C-alpha cells in the first residue's frame, strides 16, 4: 500500500477507478468517497474474516475448532464479522432495491461487535438520494477486486485500491477538499529522511493516516516488525478521523487516535507524549486557530505565535512533543522560511539560536491537490550531537539546505510528483551529511551552512539563499573565441532582420500600403 507504481499495478488501479467513476452519476466526489471507501473496507474485513473462517473449518474435525468462535478471530487481530455483515450475503443481494438497508445493517453489526470501530463506519447507504441500481453495480465491482487483482499479480489488492482511491478522490475534490491526503511522494520523502525504525511516531494532524501507513511499510522493509513502532495521532475533522481509522484498520496498524476527533491546539489528546519521530503536514497558514485561548501556553517556549497564522504554533507544538533525541519532519508553506513579522521572526530566530533546525528542503510546485503555493520540508531535532549508535557525526551549529525545486515530473497537466530516484537522492544527501561521509556541497543544489552564515541572512531559511548557482561544466573553449562566435552570430541576425524588414515593406507596397 505504498502507492509506488510498478507496471501492471497502476493499470489495475486506474481501471478500477474509471469503472467506479462511471457509477458515480451526479454525486459529488466528497460524498461518493464515503460510499466507495466504506464498501472497500467492508469487503476487506469480510475477506480477512473469511480466510480465517476457512482455515478453522478445515481444522474443525481434527482440532475441534469452531469457525464461529469469536475469540479465534480476535486473538489474531481479525475483526469479527457477524453473519448479516458477511460479503457473500451483501453480494447476493446487490441487485435488490433493499441493498442500501442491508449494507447499513452490516455496518451497524460490525460496529456493535468491534468496539474499536464504534462511530467509524458510514451508515447511510439506504438514503433515497443514492441510486440503488448503481450501488448494486458498485458492490459487484468491489466484490471483483480480489479476482481482478490476481490477474494483475497485485499484492494486498484492497489496501492498494483504498489508498489509490484516497488520492484520486483528493484530486477530484480539488481545493475544496483533499486536506485529508498528503501526496504519496511527499510522504515517502519525509519517511525516507526521518527513518522511523523503532520508537514512538506522532502526527498531530494526521488526515487519513498516510504518514503512519508509510512509516510501518518503511520499518517492515528494513527488517523491523509490525509493532516495533508505537503510533499516536490526532485529527480534528470527524469525517477525516473516520477515514484514518478505516485506512489503518485495513493495514492492521494499531494506533492511538484518541477517543474522538479533537482540535490539537485547544485539546491536545497526547499532552504528555514525547515522540522519537514526528511526521506531519499541518494546514497551511491557518488564521482562526484559537490563539486568544492559549495565552502563556507551555508550548510557546520560543515566542507567542500570531493570531492570524498558525504556522509557528504548529512548529512549536512539534518541538514541544519531541523526545531528547527526537526528529520532526513536516511540511510548511514557504512563507514560514522568511516571514518578517515581528512575532514569527523572533520565534524563528530563537529556534535557530537554540540549534534545532537540521535541514530545509525546498520542494517543486504542483505537488498538492489543495494548493499551488510552494512548500518546503523542515527537519527539526532536539540534538545534533554525535550519535555513534546511528553513525551520526556532530552537526552542532549547522543546517543543511537542499533546493529540489527543479525536481519532479508532471503526472498530468497540473500535478507533479517526485520520482523514486529523486526521493532516494534527496534522502541520501541528508543521510550522508548527518554521517559526515560522502557528503560535499553541490552549488545550486545543496549546502551546509553554519549559524553565522544564517545570521548574516537575517535568519531567512530559503535554500536558494545558500546553495548558490549551479556550476556549468567547462567546454574547453577559450572565452575570447566564445565572444567572437557570439558577435558573428549577432551580426548575422542583424542582417537577417534587415532583409526581413525590406521584404515586409515590399509586400506592403504591393498591397497599396507603401509610403
């Protein structure tokens, strides 16, 4: 469920999306999203249940196991699916006008039997506005996912489709929606740089949970085990909170999102948490964030954030929740790098003087579905001291600047993504810098600057200020020869311009528009 395409996978997912879109009719993408994702979730937990059911049934005669024993499923982290919620029943009733009522009852039964899903699943499939014939066709489409996936050789098909659809719905909703979704290439870059191998991972504005999914995948790919990281999150939007719960349940990722949706600033559900890793994409430039109700908050160690912009409230919230050697990687609007308003300037200056900013990466535009404003990644740590256990050298008083604005490829007319090679390159530069081996400044691309240089730039953190201009390869032609060649070419163009001018005048005279 990493979102990385590999040949047939992309075609498989795209084909399913196109088929699902044909069934949408006049329904808004924001509303249709819950119809589709709810069905995919229901199919997923029913499939997981059915696999275990068949296993228990096969052992029934020898081990005296009961395939209807609820505890057999809960012991392995599999949701118990009561008979009225099993996909076989839903699929059989797909052509019936009452299919909406059957799905609603299935969702209610699953929530009743699995307390962790209470209040999470969509339960309005019976509403009159939802075309039941289209719903029945959608049930059939979702029911065929595993079959179609096996034809394409896709692993974890329902998880892959769920994540792919999240991204497509974010694109379909455009600026009016999609805040729940951080583009996959941005998530992958954050995770590759922060490397959450083991410990506590926290995202106080977690959206649909993409940071957590990618963190678990990264950990597993590098030899870790499910459960090596403890995950904590918070989300204020009730609809998005439910999406996250479903997204993480599909991956069997245990996460503490708190008992309910809540505003991170006004009701910090993990107040005492100190995290080893923070990964986040907070809302950009929030204006009404409750500043007046948080006067003298302990999180504002470096200064009180302004009422009309929450960027530096988020940054200080991340710092507050970092463990002594913790690292935070997060997305910020570029304005936060150079804003000169008194409050924000003072906070940025104080954070830099306390030696917390480890790396800044300027990203290319057009990466996000919700905004076209340019953004950057910040990496903040409580300690740049040497860490022999990880092979890190002492980087006290230094900050790495990476200008990646020229990277990325267009995936359609308006959206761009970082390629896997570019993600590896950026993360590789950062890790080489931290280890002190194999790192060299590259003009135009990356530069390690000390605090005195940052002071000379008035604490502005825009990478372009530091990396300079890319060096052009010397072609071996002497400067005098180049000037002579350019001069000759310029005179040739002057001659061409005079000839063209004369030709135009001649044609005008023929047409009777001469002097």
